[in-house]
């Protein structure tokens, strides 16, 4: 009785594991980190861009509040090209608090001045980078050390480099950008601010499946993760349906096997008893 019961249970467990395999395979994804230590706002922007282009991407939040963008390994190069075209992730800049963070040491006047100029450049670069259409921006500030007793003082100056998409008409904002920089630095006049615009032609990025593969095949390759997920889901549904339909029959089969094993043991026992009785009668 116990052997037949344990055999039926083992068969039923094997069948359930076999039917659950398609579902497990469909849930397994081979993703790799695209970018890490990304702030939440920028991570959401990157995720929206990738999903809009058909990339299977996810955002994973770390304990420190930063985010990690993960994509399929086959779409890694394509995802990097997409983000580079849009200037993502953006360059990080330090603020005044980070530059002048107390280190416990007394800084020299020259070091303090260098930190101040660097902090001004970082703050202005961050502000200009937030303008729509700007891919990257840098601001270089020159604050000469003039002697108060000297009459011929060298005026301060600033240079602004802006890299932007060709579709963004930032030249119309030239007066506002110069005014922003001039009013942010003490002693800097409007005429001493130089702005350089560099437009960037952003060619459409095509997803390629490998060297020598046509574009039509590349487009189909981009949908391979979705196709695999659909096939895995269909297999999982089939497994569940088979489990529901075959469950009663498998249990009935287990009961029948146990009955047959009991009947076989009983018949062997009756035959042995009959043989023993015949030997006793003969003797």
C-alpha cells in the first residue's frame, strides 16, 4: 500500500514540475545594468525614452535612493545609442555646498578663490543645462585678482559653451543667457560674456541584430523579448489547463495502481497457501 501510494505521489509531483517549467522560463529574464547611481527624475526620463522605443527596460531603486536602469543584453548597445543621442544621462555638477564642504583644514586664500570660481562655473553650467534642447553646457569664469590701489584693473569675463540639438532654436535665447551669467557673477558686465552654440545633428538610431543583418531583420530582432514572453505565457497557460484537466485522471490512476498492487499481493498470498495445503495433503 505504501509503495503504490508513494509512487503515485512522485509521479504527480514530477508532472506538476514539468507543467510549471514554461511559466518559470517565461519569468526568467537576462538583464544587465545599463546605468547605475541615477537620480529618480533622470532615471524616469531615461526609462520613458527606452520604453517608448520598444526597449525592454526596468528601473531598480537602491537603498540610497538612486536608481539603476536595466535592459536586455541584446539591446544594450542600442539603448546606449538612444540615450547618447538625447544627451542622457546628463553630466553631474557640484553645488556650492559640496565644493566648500568642511574638511577640517584651513584653506589658503588662493585655494578658497579657486573653489569659489569652480563653484560658480558648476552652478551656472547646471542652470543652463536645464534649458529645453540643451544636451550639455559648460561655463568658464575668469575672475582676475586685481589690486585695489591699481587703476588699470582687468575686468572679469565668462565663456559659455552650449551643445544642443539642431531642432532647438537656442539662438533666440542669447540675450537671456548672457544676462543670466552677467547677473550671477559680481563685477561681470553683459559685454564680457561670450556664448558659443554648437548644434548637433541627431541621426535616427536603428537597432541592429549584428553585422550584415538588414534593417528589416533588426526590427524583428527588437521584438524578440516580447515574442519569447508571449511563447512562455502560452506555454504556462497550456500547463495550467493540462494540470486542471489531467489532475483527476492522474489521481484516479494512482488509486488504480494501488488497488492493482494490493490485488497482486493477495493473489500471490492465496497461491502460496494453496501450494502449502497440497504439500500437506500429499504427505
